[in-house]
């Protein structure tokens, strides 16, 4: 079996290492020539453990054709904003051997505000799409920490296939059919994790962080329900599970971005200092527009947007949240 990654960031490399343990042939397409050359020279990612080195059998290329040759599964591991262009670019090169597509990217398409599986299905119409999500910090996966993820698709046979393919050693995958719920949870937990990082950065206690994460999950669930998602999804791996790791892990870029902002750093400078993409920064903008379009109240997301894009101070955001009208917990 051959599997090809589009994008060679830390998540793609961590998953590649696991697949190689299973004897699966893996190739990586990295369109950024500088990043590709660094990977070819070092065979590792700086955000992963030093022991996480790609085997020589893994092809790494800045050209898509050799990576896609005879592949059976294509995994998109690009930033959300680059996904549509990446899919459009490789579409003519997809071989007849390819059975399905996988997205491991967590976000919202910034222009259309669509879920990422919808973007892929509109561009590459003849293949089923599976989303792989859940509480998986790449560093910990590569470090052999026991990890559970969820493979979700409208095509349940495709979800089961990816579930069984990616289950290996410390990695256990479950299957699911609620695509909207998993993708909304996966995207918006990044926004709430930024808020959690800001809370940590300004020195708030565990009571505040607990309330923030719980109410953050509540507003993510409301948005999911507006998109006909299953409410139980948000209590599962893609919802509560992923929110926990992203809001607490020292390897979470979204959490680290929030900490830097909470300590007084400007968002633009904090973003530049990260060694990669914090998807929550972009989801805060696209997601707020989506919530307004659907008339779903998301007060924490709105405050994160103000903090990231309007120069608001955390103390003002906290004050607004605490002074909101009282109401039932579930509405």
C-alpha cells in the first residue's frame, strides 16, 4: 500500500513515522523548496523529538508527480487557507490507483467559510473524503504517547478503512459518521485554546480556565447543532478531547499564541515567533463570520476575534463576558 501526504509539517511527519512502523510506503510532497531541502537534509522536523527521524525509504519531494505516482490514499496536511489551491494543483496528477482522500487539517476555509471536507469534495468530486481529527499533539504521537483519534466520513466504509490503516502501536483510531460535528469541533477548539492561553498568560486561575473551556465547548456545540451535527460528537475525541490537549499542551501553537498575547505581546509578533501555523488565529475571523451568518451566539469566539484583530485588552474582554445577561446553562 502507498500513501501520499500533501504538506510535510510536523503532523504529516508524526503520522508518517507511525505508518512506516506498519510497513506502509509513504511519500511527502512539500511545495516550499526551502522547507523541502531542510527536511531532505535533516530527515526530521524541529518541533518533534530528536529521535523522530524519517526512514530513508520515505520519499520527500518539492514536486508532486513522483509523490503521487501509484498512490492509493492522499492525505492533505496543509494550512486551511492553502487547502483549496493544493487540491486544485494536484488534481490532474491523481492516479487511477487512488481510492480516497484524507484531511488532517483543522480549520475553516477563510474565503467561503466552508468546512474543509466540503472544499475537497467540490474540487475532487470522484473520491470519498475522510477527516482524521482528535486529541493528537504531533510531538507526543511521535514520542509514542498513547493517542486516540477519530476517522469520520459520510462514506462509512472509507472511515473504517482509514481507522484500520492508521491504527498502529500507540495510535488507536475510532470511526464516526458525523462529519460536520467533527470538523466544527476540530476547527473551533483552536480558538478556545487561544483564549485559554491568554487566560494563562495573564495569570488567571483554574476556576477561570475551567469556565472558559466549558462555555467555549458549549458555543462550539451550538454552532454544530445549527449545522445538524450530533451533540454527542462534542463530548467525544474531536470535541472535549481535542479541546483539552490544545488548551493545555506546551506543544500547542494555539495555546502558546494565547500565552504570548496574554503576556503583552502583539498578535502579529506572537504569530511570527511561532515555528508554524496557529490555525485558531484564522478560524477566529472566518468562524465569527460563519456564526453570524447562522445567527449562533459565540461570545468567547467574538472576544478572541477582538483580541487578535482589534487590539482589545484581555481585561475588557473578561469584563464583557462576566457582564453578559444571566441565562440558563443550556439554551
